[in-house]
């Protein structure tokens, strides 16, 4: 403290303070800057200008970066939203289509006079030699080997193997499939068989040489053989030709069912019709 | 020579204060680079040199602030003088010295400024609320920057002189 009070510099300090207080009082309401002030301010103005320029450009760059970041984030958010909405849309479309198919199937189910079980197609043939599908219903649901399977458009095939919860359906397209068929218009009988892939036709064999079958005729199941109930629509005649050895005729048949887009099917669990009318007879009318 | 350099540095500080730092505000406040420089210099060089730097730097600050001349000159000079008196008593290698010094200096500076403004001007809105709002961010900003300035000044002033 002695340093603070005894020093000569303290006197100078007090003098300076007093001087400055006077200056404050004098310069309080001054109309304009003093010469020194003007000089200092003019001297520093270019520097200030330079620094301000740098600051402003840094600031605008920073703002630009911030904006880009913001936009990027926004873009990501929107892209995510679009993805989610697309997914949702796809799911809804899928549900809508499934709904439509099931409605058709239900309508069809009400039309046919048999007891049926609705099943979903869960798999298809693993090789090129056989044509079958796997459905999600089995013995637990009352399904048995040999039961006929139909789609909304026509005959699909028959159950060739069954587990508790699944069944394998041999399609009428398969070369091992044989369905006793009937030409609706001419009432002629024949055997409808599958052909080796990639042929998507069925072939109706054993028609008499003088058969009146013609292109466009409807082929139904005849009910002979006891596997397929009578009157299930198989397809339409696409072409009539002589058998290779000329004893009888055969007809190439376009199947009524589109096997590639088959997703739900009906399994007929009783072979005897519940009502008098059959879908085949409706077609006839 | 040292004094001139530090006063010029204060001028640079003032330019920075009025340009760059006016965009880098902390709770609306800009740092007092002149105070930081003056106090750090006083800590390292003592009361007399500190007071001289404080006087000139404060006067420059007055010119920049556009108010009447002398307010900052008085406060900076007195603060630098008082802080400078501790020069031989502090452990100069430790930058925390600058933090403590700036904490005290900022409070004193603002108190002096408010006292002088109140004395010479009619400023009815300048009260405790304003003071409080200005003081705390200013203290934090100043003590945050103080160690950087102090370390730079310390390394410059402790270099062997060749002239």
C-alpha cells in the first residue's frame, strides 16, 4: 500500500484523472470531433472497411453453408417421407388387389354348388418338368389328396400331396394330369391332358374323327373318373387337328385359368353338387 | 517501444471489436479487447507501463465510441495501475492469473463506466438491471479470451531483447 500512496506516479495519476475528468466535461456536448479523433478515425477507416468486408463475406459463406445443410436435411427428410409413402402406397395397392381377388373368389364360391375351402398359393414348382403349386391349407383344414382345385376363371388342378398345413396341387397343365373333359357345345367327350413346358396349351385327346368340335368351343369337366366334379370350366378350343396316326382328332385348348397370376384358389371338398345348377350349365344357357 | 506496440495492438483490437466481434456476440455482448490487452500488459509489466497503455488505449476507445473523451481513458488507466501493482506478487507463468485479473477488471471497468456516465450524462435508463445484463456476459467473454492474449503477450515480452 505504501507503494500506492507514496509514489510520485500517484500524483501524476491523480493529475491525469482530474485532467481527464475535465476533458470528459469539456467534450461532453462538443459539436464535432477533434482533429486527433478525425485523424485516428480516418486512419482506421480503411482497416475497418477491410475487416468488415472479410466478416461479411465469411458471414454470407457461413449462412450459405448453413442453408445448404438445412436444405440437405430437408431433402433427406422428404426423401424418407416419399419412401415411406411409396411403401404405404404399395401395401395399400397390394391390399386393394387382394381384396378384389378375394371378392371375386367369394362371388365365385357362392356361385358354385360345392363346399369349398379358400387357400392361398404359397409356392410354385421348383423345376421345369412339373407344374404344381403349393397352397397354405392341409389336412387340418379338411383337405385330402385328389380334391379338385379351382380358380375364379376355371379348373386349376387336383391335390397330389397333402401335409397338415399345406397341399401340393398338380396343375392341369402338367403332363401327368388327365381330366375327363366334355365339349359343351357338341357334348363330345375326351381326355384333357397337360403338355410339356413351355407349352401353355392343354390337349384334348380321343375325339372321334367326325367330331364337330370347332375353335372357340367351351371345354368342361365331364365328371367321369370321379375326381373332378362335372361342369367345371377348363378352357376354350384354340385349334382342332388330326391325331398323329389319323385315327381320331384332338383339340388344343387354351386354359381358362391364368396359372402365372394365380394367388388364391378354392379347394372343392365334396364332389357332389349341393344344388342342381352347375356353372357349366350356366355357360350353356 | 513495447508501450507503442501494445497501444497499436489495442487499436487493432478496437477495429476487430467494431467489425468481426460485432458479429460474434455472446448474449448480445462484445468483448473488451482493449481491457484484456491493458490488464494482461499491466500484469506483466507493472503499474506504470500498464497505466500509460491504459491511458492511451482508453483514449482511443473513447474516440471510437463517439462519446465524450476520457471515460475509458480514466477507467483503463486506473484499472491497469491497480492490477499492475500486483505485478511482482503474482506467478506470471500461470495464465489463470489473467482470468482472475480480468474478472476483477471487468467488474471495475463497468462500475467506473457507469459511475462516470451517470455523473456526466443524463441517462435515466442506465441502472442496475442494465448493468447486470451487460456485466455477466462481458465478464465471461473477457475471461474466456484473456488466457490467449496473456499467453501471447507473455511469450513476446519474455523473449530476450536484441535492441
